[in-house]
């Protein structure tokens, strides 16, 4: 909110192209909104615009030209000033996640004096958080169980890079499959097909031991290996990139817990603009009383920081790390190109 307010004030820096800010006929104090954060953001915008106008940035400085050229240059200066001001960082709570609700709602309830309605909402959200953690951990456990336990019981070996060097066969390294024969595209199967074909061959050998030579010559189980190692790497890379948004949420939550003051400050305020009476503002902008209620991140008592770290941040970190590991193993152990694409989409 402070950065947006500073940006809006910065957009009124000049009333004509090329005019420096602040105007000589307007006191600087009248252009500054209350609050330390707003003042700092506004000073940053002003500094970046003036640096741009002096040509101290790498982008093209303002120069004499047509009115359109000056307008473009001035717009670029204000845009870059806003970007530099916003890149300083803003503490935010996730709005579309149960983790963010469990951090913010108790602080709002505390600021309001723990009314019954907000207290019950806090309890409900902590219950939802508990079920969310249990469900996600259980699903990750099932993925790990399939890859690390059930595959071992079925005799499936780790696929590693079996079949990845098939284009260089038969003279290159890694051309021998788990069955002891050379990899060829026409003899490459998934593990289920490979084990079935191997079972049929072994059954013929057990039934006709005297015809072992004929069975080995005419019954070929093929080999088990990956169809395309490049597709695995691409899908794993895109999967990891898709997990970065969750990592950014973890980083933002950790930054919030470490950055806010360790004092119990109010997260809710009632603010009415001073530029007109409240009744006039309601009439012009169709506002309600709720529009004047502002929620903002503020100080948090140390005990709440510890609780949020243990019950909100740590489960979020562990679930992210577990999902990243389980998903990577799951994709790397997928044999077919179509299967790995489908599995990647599902993850």
C-alpha cells in the first residue's frame, strides 16, 4: 500500500514534460503521506527520478526533443523509479493459502481483542491446516512407498540410465541391458512387459529343458530401459521450476517472521482520507464503512513467531522438500515418453 501510494504521488511529480520535482511553489511536506514507510518509498521514487534526469542510470537520459520524446523519457523515468522502489521488498502474507491465513488471522483476532467470531475462525483454520499437512504428507509417503518399497518387492531395479546410450550402440558404453543382451529400439519395453516376457521365457525353459537352445533362440524377452533420457531431464527441469513458486512463498513467510518487530502491534486500522468528509467520500466513490478498514502486516509477539515457525513454516518446508524429492524420483523412474509427460502434468 505504501509503495502504491508513493507511486501515485510520484506520477504527479511534474505538470509538464521535463519539469523537475518537487515543484518550487509546493512545499515538499505537503507531498509526503504520513508514515515512515510511505516517506521512505516516496524519497526513493524522488531520488530515482532525479538520478534518471541527471543521466546517472544506464538507460537513455532525458534530452531535448519533441514533446512526445520528452513525455516518453519522463514516463520511463517514473516507471524505473517505481520499479527501484518496489524492488526494495514488501512483506506480504499469502492470500490464497491456508498457511497465510493461519499467520494473519490470529493477529487480526488479537488486534480486535479476540472476539468469538474471529477466535472460532482461527480454530477452524488451524484444523484445516492440520488436515492439509496430514493429507499432503500421506500422499508423499505413498509415492515414496511405491518407488522405494513396492518396486523392490517386485524385483524392479533402478532405471538409472539404462537405454540412454542406445543411439551409440552397439559400440558405445552402456549398451548391455539388465537381461544381458544389447539394447535395440525394437526390443525396448517397460518393466511390466519385460517381466512378463521374461516369465514366459522362463516357463518354456522349465517345461522344455531339453530344448533350451531353441527357446533361447526364438523366445526373446527384450530389454528394460528408458525410451528418451532427454524427455526425463526436460520434465524434471520443468517440474522443479514449477516448485519454485512454492519456495518463494516459503522464503516470503520466513522473511516476514524474521523482519517484523517482535512486539504486539495492531494489524487492523480504521483510516478515513482527510481530503474530504467521510460522507462525501462514500457518496462519490460508493464506499462503505468496511472500505475504511485497513489490514496491514505489523509487529508480532515472539511467542507467535515461534508458533508460526513450528506449526506453519516448518511443515511447509518439509512438505516442499518431500514433494520435490518424491516427484523427481518418480519422474526419473518413468520409462515411456508418454508416461513421463502425463506423470509430470499430474504432479
